[in-house]
């Protein structure tokens, strides 16, 4: 064989080795997303659609307006219309049992996307970011920034966590609390509102307005004397951080606290640049989408599916084989490299 022939064969082998791009034959994949209200799910949906289509799949992408009943019927329609694999980011992890049973009866593999699907054995795989690590990144940032190992404080801390219906929310909270609890116990961190337990600090549906109203109440009950400062406000994600930042802007005259977040939403990234939010945790939705597209390709091709965690995510019935992507610390110093240089946002979007 001449050199050109060898080159062509080498190229063909390389294309095959790239994997997901070649073996899809128009199978329809159902992608069920919770809501269009939050920036990240729009990005997740867009990325999944683009990547699945590039891999040759047809895509049935639906958003459920944060309404569990809507999500249930959308998934049932996906099954009825012959979708081959379902990718589901649940509004409420334990409320989709009926639809999951229907998927199992029809032998349709289900991938839980970002949020675990609970109380069902009909969940084939889970792809997410390391949720506990998101919390530890936030907690460690607080410890380092306040230098808690070397100074006595005390510093005032308030806590805003996520949606009790979202299994992730407990992991974010626990990751951060496991880091901070020794300092709360030693008195270096004090929580003037007294609200520490997850149930006391949770924010149903992760709503900005709910987080804002609770923060306004905490500020007026504990920090209105003009002398008491809140030094740090642990917020599990950006939508709740935004509520706290709005409350601080409206009702607080003390020195500005460290506010944490997660997602690098546009509004929050602007606030990081303006000094109103100290940090966020970047979870590149492109990475998660690529991983899920890879999983879908492996499922459809009957290949072994890549997972890197087979112990952590017990959904109450089974331990779901998972792939955890790594979350990354973000602040005003590295956002350009993380978000702009990587093409996640344009500079204009952050003006
Ligand atoms: C996601 C977070 C997001 C939150 C609210 C969680 O399940 O992992 O990235 O901020 O939902 O949408």
C-alpha cells in the first residue's frame, strides 16, 4: 500500500477512535430540563442539544417550568413517542417514580443529569459535578479568607442553602458545613440568627426572591443596630446568593460580607467583578454535556459506560453508577481565564 493509502486508513481509525461522533443513526434522545428561569439549565439544554445533534442523534428537549406535573407528562410523552434514552434533570428527585417505572417497562435507559433521581431502581446512570466538593470549595475559601486557623474572630456567619427537593442541595450544604462546623463549635464563627440546620436555611426551588426575603428578615432582626456586621454569608449557589446580595444592597449598612456562590451565572459574575460576591464555583456545563453525550453514545452502542464513582450516590433503592466532573473555584482574579478565554461567555455579556 502507498503512503496515501496508509494515511487514509490511519485517519479513518482516528475518526473511529474519537467515538461518539460516528455511530448514532438518528435515534431520538429525550432531554428533560427543570426550568428556563435559571440561566444554567438553558445552557445545559443548549449544550446537550448541540452535542447530541453533532453526534448524529435527534433531540427531544423539553423544559418543565419548575412544575413537577409538567415534567412527569413531558417524560411520559417522550417514552410514548419512542425516545431511545432519557436524560433527566429532575425538579424534585423523588417525584418522577411513575414516569421512571414506565421507562423501565419500555426498557428505556435513564441518565440522571446533574440531580439524582431518587427512590427508583429505574435509573441507569448519574452524571454530575462532585456536589460535596462544591461545598468544600466554598467552606475552604471561607476558612482561608478569614484565616480562621490563625485568628480568633469571632466572625458572624449566616447560611443560605438550596432546595430540599433537590438531592444536590444536601451535598452542597454538608460539604461546606463539614469544613465550617469545627470553627462554629470553637466559637470562631458565630451565627447570630441561630439558623444553622439545613431545614432552617433551605430555599425552596432555589428562588432568588425567597432567599432575599429570608435575608432581609435576618438582617433586620440581627444586624439593624448599625454596629453588628455580618462577615460571611455562605450561599450554596448563585441564584440564592443574588437574593442575599439584593437584601444587603437594600437593608444593610455594615461592612460588606464575603458572599459565596456556585455556577458563575452572568449576574453573579458581574457582581464578583464589582466586589459584591467573593467567589463562585464554576461547573462548565459543556463538560457535563460532553460526558452525558458520551454516556448516551456508549449506551446506544452497547458499550461499557464510563463511570468514576460507584459508591456515593445511593438513591434510597440502588447505588447509581455515576460520573462526577470536577467543579472549579472562581473569583474576580481567574474569571477571565475560566469564563472568557474558554469561550463560555463573551466579554460583552459581562459588561
Ligand atoms: C445545580 C446547581 C444549581 C441549582 C439551582 C442544582 O441542582 O447543581 O448548579 O445552582 O440546582 O438550579
